[in-house]
C-alpha cells in the first residue's frame, strides 16, 4: 500500500503579532476534527479585567461545541497523554504564567534554573508527543523593544521558546494581518 506524500503534520506552530488572526487560523486547521482538546494557557478571567474577559469570551464563542477546554499550563501532561488533537493557545500566556510560577518576576533564588527546566520539559513534550498538536504564539522579534528590563526579558525568553518549538515542529506558519505564510 502506497502512503500519501501529503500526510498531515503532527506538530504545527502558528506565530503572529497581536490580533493578527493567528488563533483563528490555528482553529481553522482543526475545524474538521470531530473532537479537539483546546488548551487555554492564559489567566482565567475575573471581574477585575473586563478587557481580558471579553477576549476569552470571543475565543470561547468561536469553538465548536464538540471541543473540550482544558485550562492549564501543564503542557507536559497534556501532550503526554493520548487523545484527540490539541490546540495550545497560547505559548505566550503559558510562558508568562510559568515565569511567574517560577519566581522570575519576584527575582527568587533559583528562578532562572526552574524556568529553564520548565521550558526544557515543555519543548521535549512538544517534540515527542504522539498527538496532533497546533500551537499558537506571539511573534515578538519584529516589534518594538520593550522599555523595561522585565519586558525585554519576557520578549527574549519568548523569542527563544518560539525558536525551540519551531525547530521541533513539522510546520510553522506566520500570520500577518490575517494572511498566513508558511515558513516551514
């Protein structure tokens, strides 16, 4: 039996700037799947931030009812188990949460080492997953240089994470102004 040369990629990374259409594009990649595990890595909305709650509500409204939502930063567990395809939205909010959890912002002793371990574990889980996975992340290397040391640190950490996940991906897309371009 001949195998099709047009196999679906197992690991796909979709990059783009803020409000570029990257999440919508990633969702379209999986729209024919009967079931998808949507992994929301951002903060759970609260009454304190109406703008964030609105963003989350818009994302939720776009998802088909057959998709399940998992709100977690534990990508190692999600990618390590069997199940339907996974949409990780997004690595940017995942990294922000992990940096906070590791004590980077509070400058705790050992924070950099804990962060390196968490990033290594997530990249390895991405590389070795048996599930089909589409991940979304902000492309930050072409933007304005942040004015604060913490902003520059976050931008740099995200740039490195994106490069490592891209290297472990079968396909990489960049969405600019709603227009996807295949990078790999």
